[in-house]
C-alpha cells in the first residue's frame, strides 16, 4: 500500500515502530539519518510510504480512519515553527511546537506533556492548551555557539519519549567583502582569469558571482551588469571566455557574495582586457661571449606564441652560479626581428645563470621568468697580485735558509679563469729574468731553501691564457714592536672577532693574523694546519675571521704587525668560538694518606676534550653520617690535601671540572684514612724502648744495691768523732815492749806523727787509675806508703811510690800520717813508735755533698829499706785497685783502735 504523508509523520511512525529502551531516540544513529532526510526534504514535504498499515501514522492511515484534508493532503499531527532557520552566531532563536493529540498515535490517555531536545540536551518550554485536544509549547534557545544546531519536540509518556517533529537551525555571519580583485588576460587562450581574496569565512553557504559591465573611458558610466562566471565551490578565481569580453574598451569587474544573512560585493575594478595581457615566458635561444678578450656577452631569445606583433619590453637577469643575488638588465622595445641584447661587465671564466621575462607595452603584466640557462664566460690572463706570507725555519749548515711560503688564492675577479698553478723564483730585480723556479705547484704553499743572503722572492699565478704580474716578497726580519694587547670575542660558532691595540712607534702597513687548533697543553713545534689572513690597513684594530673555526675547540691566535722595512714580533692568545661543559671529568687518584689528611691527585683534562677554558676544580668528599664538604681550587692546581678527616674512616671523593658554560663530575674515588700515623708508631716504639731500658736499669740497681750505694753515695767517716781525737800527745813515755807477733799479724799502731800534706789534685779512681804524684824528699813524706786491704790481709806498698790521691774539695786537705811499726815487718821488740799531729786548723772535710770527693790515702808500713817489702804486701797488692783506696783515714782509725780487721774487709 502506498500513501502520501509528511516527513514528520514518517518520523513518528518510525519511533512508534522502533522505540528505544530509554525513550531517547535522538541518541541513536537513526536519528542522524532522519536529520539528514529532513534537511534534504524540508519540513512538511510529502513522501511515499511503501509500508504496512500496522505502523503507519494517522496521516498515512487507510481511508476508513478519520482524516482531515489540508490542501488536498493529509494533515500532520504536529507543527514546529522557528523565528529563522539561519541566525547570527551567538544569537538566540524562539520555537513553537503545536500538537493535535487526536491526530497523533498516543497510547497514553490524559493530558499531553511536550518536551524539547536541543543538541542532545533536554529542555522544558512553556505549554498551554488550545482546546479540542491541541497543545502548543514555546521555547527560546541560545546563545547559538555551533554552526549547525538540532531542535526537536515530542511527547513525554510513562517511561518513554515520542518524537513528533524536528528542525535544523544554522548559525554564522554575513559574508565578508572580497578584496584585491585582479584579472589577467592570457594572449594565447584569449581568456580573462580573475582572482580575489574572499576575506573571513561566514560559516554559512554562500553564492559567489563574478560580474562585469561595459563602461566608458572614465569608468563612470555603468551599463547593465552581466554575470561573467561562477567559481567552483571553494575556489576564489574563475576564467571568463573571450566571447563574454569586450576587447580594447574599458570594463568594470566586481565579485558579489551572498548568504542567508546578507549580501556584499567587492570594489569595482576597471580596465581594458587587453591591458591585462600577461605574456607567456620567453625562451632563451643563445648565449655567447664576444671575441677579443672582452667581458661582454650576447643573449638571444624567442618570444611566446601569439606575441610576434606585440610591442614588448624585457628584463634579462643573471648572476654567478651559487647563492648570489640576481642582477638585471632592462631591454627596451623589442620586436621579433630584434629579440637579442648585449651586455658587458661579466667576470672572466665564471659560470653564470641567465633567465628572461617580458611584458606587453605599455602596461601589461610581466611574464613569468624563462627557465634558467647556465653559461661560462671566456678566460683571460690573471691580473692583480697575491697575498703571501712566509715562515722561516732553521736549516742545516751549508743549505741556506729554509722558507715555507704561503699565499691566498686569487679572487675570481682577478683570476679570470681556472688557475693551473703557481711558481716562485728569486726576485728578477736582483738576479735577472731567466731564473730557475724555487717551486712549481698547484697548492697554496711550498717549502724551499734560499741561498745565503737572499731575501727577495717573486711569485706568479698562471692559467690557460697567461701569467699574472709577479708579486715581490721580501723576507723581513722580526725586529719590529709587537701589538701591546690582543683579545678575542666570539661572533658565532664558526667565526671569531680578533681585536688588538695599535703598536707605538712607526706606523704599520698591515697585519698578519695566524691561527691553528691547539691539540695539547704543550705548544707544538710545527702546527699541523696553519691558517692565516692579511689585513691591508695599518690603522685597523679588529678583524672578523670566518674560516677554519669549529665550536668547542681551542685555537691559538697570533698577530704580526707589518712595518715598511721590518716585521713585528708576534703577540698570541687562545680562544674558543663557543664553550660548553667538558666532555670528561677528572679522574682522582690517592696520594699520601694519614689518619686526618689525604692527598688527592688528578691529571689535567686533555685540551681536545675540555670544550672550553677550565675555570676551576671543585672537590667534594663525604663519609658515612657526615655532611658533604667541598673545596674550590684554580685550574692550574692538580693536587689537593683533604684535612680534618676522621681516623680509620672511608671517604668518597669526586672532582667537578667547570668552564664558563658548564660543569661535569669526574669518577668517584674511595679512600680509607689510617688509624695511626707513622710518627705515632715511632714514638710508641721509642717510649717502649725507654721503658724497657729503665726497667733493666732498675733491676740491675736492685741486684747491685750495695755496690751502687758505695759508688754513688760513699760512707765518709766523721773525723771529729774518730779515734784520732784521742791520740796521745807528740811526746809519750816508752811503753813496754809487746810480745813478738807472728808474721802478718796485726799489732797495735803507734801514731808517730801527724803531718799536713798538700794533696795533689788527681782524678777520681772511679774514672780511672790516677797517676802517682811527686813525693817530697824531706820531712815525714819519705815514709809515705799506701795501705791496701783485700779482705784477707793488709800490706804496705813499696816505699817511695806515691800514693793515690782522693779528694772531695778543690783545696788542700789536712790529714794525719801515721808512722810506726808495720804489722807486716819483723822488727826488734822494744822499738818505740811515735806520732806527730799537724798544727794546721784546716778542716778535714769540705762542705758535705751528696757524693764527696775522695781524699788522698794514707799508707801504713814499717820502715823498710828501699826495694824491700813485707810478705803481706805481696799478698795484698791486688787490693790497691779496689774500693778501700777511697777510705785511707778510716783504715788508719780501724788499725789504731785495735779492732778486728775482719770487719774492715767486709766493706
């Protein structure tokens, strides 16, 4: 069955037939298809329904249903009216949706509730009833911020929403005025092509038409406009065929643009279409050099098709091959019989690029440039002189002077062709013209030996057409003043400014600047790649060097002043064009380590990896549970001593090298401080040795305590309390003769005399055996003998031998000498003994000291002839060297007291 209905009814039928679960049919993909359908058909458009009655809307139901006619067609169940379907972007729009409930298929009974949907969002409008089951809902939406907006209304039921009508609203701007309308007439196709700038996009569909009208010479009279062409969609240009144009008369052209929000047209453009002619590019046919070594070139070309009889002006452009700017030559009125020109001023043997363009006279457009044609001009013998420099080296004896000659290549304007080589000879001014070549090379330097005393060299360049004028070079001596100061500043990564102060003294004629890359800290004897430049003005104070430099590399730069008759000594400096952080960091290594200090050494970073001047080194060290410490040293320092460290602790050390543009850390060094120092160990050993020696001495002293006491603190008897104080006077009565004694048996001693003897100052027996003093010949000194006791017996020394002296005072000492019968001799009984007392009042002992000086000993013996000695003397002789020699008075007292000699031997 096929019936006619409205599109809105078809949408309602689809919603009824295919309801969504949520009632939001507008969210489905089908809703987008319906929008496209409405946009194409329009609201209220009849359509054909090849569908079953079971799901058709009321307007498409069979005839037995209650239908109301509307213009001979079925009446829709709803209408949707808006203020405008196209509005200004940012504006608002009002809409009204009217629904006839009895015309729509609504399963729910009761009042109708109308809902709106705007770009997928639900809206509620104002609703009112119109009676007879009709309802109307109004809503205002905006501002519109999209170019295409969808608005729909429907019935809200229990748990579902039924779409009944929808529309689409567009938003945009009025059209912009087209600008810069230009038109060009192609002489070959005889069509006029116009183009323009459309301005801002209106965001709405527009209609563009190029219009034109014939006018008078003043462009003030406008006749009826004629549409000339309509450009394609999205195009801003169109072509007008020859049939719609009026040639050789003025025409006015403009562009009209219209959309739903308005219409506008461009400013009029008035011109004769023939004045808008643009010729096609010409074709260069021949380029040749003129003969006789001139710098002129002849160029011929062919004009475009259809321009044979058109007066033209052309422009010839040329430039040396490369990135040079174009130069041009204007060629006046030219016709087909004179499509050629000549021009001079070209460089010899130089490759040029040529192209050409033309225009119709008087006011046509310039054609496009012709394709580029390359051409090389002819050669000519070189002209000008060479910039040269030299380096004099010491040579072996007898070989003259070794010279390294360097020169710069000729400029293209002076070479006049390809330079085939150079040769150097001795100066022709001094040696004539036919001289052997010192060197013949294609390079820019050579080395040779000059004869002794030769200072002038001639250098020439040659090509296929001849040689240049010789350049005279004088090898000047380096005896001029240097520049006072030289410094540099970077220009970019591969260029460097060199500055210097003018030297004092005679004026300079120029300067030579040398530079070479520095590869190590030691100055090279012969730089591998030496570059140089010559400054010709003596008053110049700076120069920009733009060759041979690389960033992050060190260069040595020297400058030599040039004087009229001398060469200045050089002044040098080092520089970088750009700097950055070093490529590698310092590698520390340990030195002398103690318990509180540690030496750290590192090697300088190689110059090629420094990437700049090292400004300083920063040392960082840290141990467990300590804050990091640091120290900064200058770039010339390569060793540092860490101080204030803790004994027997591990430390982590690294070094950071810095330049003006960055820093880098070196490798990490782990070092461990010592627990003790070597000096501590040495002191400990010394103290232990001293303690051991003291211990040995103490043990020895305890074992030899009595002997040590005798040696250092001898027992000195008190003469005031001795038995000498009780001796009888000088004259005594004879005593009975005692019984004869056995040999070597002690007997009572009779003191015969006490004399005052001057003691010879002799050294202490503890320091060595004393030499015997001189014995006086007169007086009682003739009986002076030594008494010795060895523990078993006593003996008298031989008479006449001087006794050993013992002193405890530097002056003379008073002591008694006992003269009597010897207990060792065999004398007759009854021989009396006697003694004498000294009349001196000098005290026996000097001031007591802790170690008294020894006294001179007394010797007791009988009066024996010279050369005789008792038997006990021989037995007791070894005792002379022992300790009793220190106490002669004590021995005398013991004898006088009649005490047992056994106690004396125990001393």
